[in-house]
C-alpha cells in the first residue's frame, strides 16, 4: 500500500505539535520551530546521529522508523527505543571536556525515512525570548518528563519478562501498527535480538516467549512482521504500571512509551540510563 509523503509529514507535525504543547511551549514558538525545519531523507541503515557528535541538531521523525541506541562500551550498544513518526530524537546530550553539548545516543535508520532537523541554537534563542514565568513552567514540565521516565524504568524492573514483552508489543502496536481482520500488524520488522534488548533479557528467552504467545493464539507471524491477534490483551500488566504508562503518555509524545532496558536486564544499567537523562535535564534547567 502506497502512502502520501506529504500526508505523512503533515500527520507527523500534528503529533509533534501535541508533544511540544505538553511542555507548555507557546504555540507561536512551536510554529516558528516547525517553519524553520530542514527535511532530510535517509536510507535504511544510515547513521543519522552518532554518539559524541556536537553538531547541535535535533530531529523529528516525519516518516519511517529510527532505532535509538545507547553505546555501552567495547563497541556494544543496546536498543532503547524504536522512534516512530512525530517523535523527537537527538535531544539527550552531555557536556564534553571542551564544554560542548555532545550527543549521548546513536540514531540509526531502521527503514527508509525522512527527518526534520532543528538547530539547538535556534531553540535556545527562542526560549531566551520567553518571560520568566513561562520558562519556569517549561522547566517544571521537563523535570516531570525525566522524573516519570525514571519511575517508568524502575517500575518495569519489577515485572516478569512476559509482561515486559507484552508492554513493548502493545506500545509498538499503538505507535506503529495497522488494524486488519486478524488483529494489528506491526509495520516495522523487529527481530528477537532487538526485542531482547528492549525488555532486558536474553535472545533465547524472547524466542521462547514469542513461541508461547504464538501457541496461545495471541501472536502470529506474517512474513517478517508480527500480528497481534484479537485475543491480545493490551491491559496485561499491573495496575500501577498501567497508571504510570498513562502519565508518561501525557508528558511525552501523547503516545505510550516503548519499554526499553539494557541487555541482560541489569537494574543498575537501566537506572543509570534514566538517571543520566534526569541529570541532563537538571543541568539544562540550571543554565536557563
């Protein structure tokens, strides 16, 4: 089925506007940001962002999908999110030894896609024009954003792998799925290795869980794509987790967040990842 690129970009910007409005950014500031974007097309497998890069650019996914990785040393990395149209990537950074904002994560194109690039300097200049009370509101929203993410990861650690995988697949279905007569087809092709990184377990464990879901009539394969069948329970998780997922949905992109954990299910790794993001948000707030 062919899609209209112009319509895809329009839909992505609707999602982006909704996302930015949740940070209490004035509508006119959001409009100016979107008007000044640069659209760039990427082929599958291309590196959009590299760790440590200081180009000062952020991006919004207009079409296609992007894998966001966290390098963990020795050339290894773990998948922390599959970004879909309307999502912002490249915002997580740190200050390097030369005082520059350096990118914390890598972004590799999962499918042929188009990104809208934004200049960090331009965003800073726009924020500098806001009155103090508006800036305080923005900082408060950013603090809530990172705090909720930290709590999300900490809560996820207490769930069994089955529940983690259910949450990941449910979220992908909501963000990157299409309904048909059988259920919901996940558009991006996702392998067992990627799923194992996203829920923090081994690849054999994911293979076993997938087989159990297929045997239970919850999941099916259609070529290289998964289909969440009509028996799939989108609410299968603890009440406290569902409540927090809804809160995350309200403060981030307007959609539920993909569960993402470092390889091996290490609680130390996932909390460190979330804490780093929280630390960067706090530093940014102090600078403002």
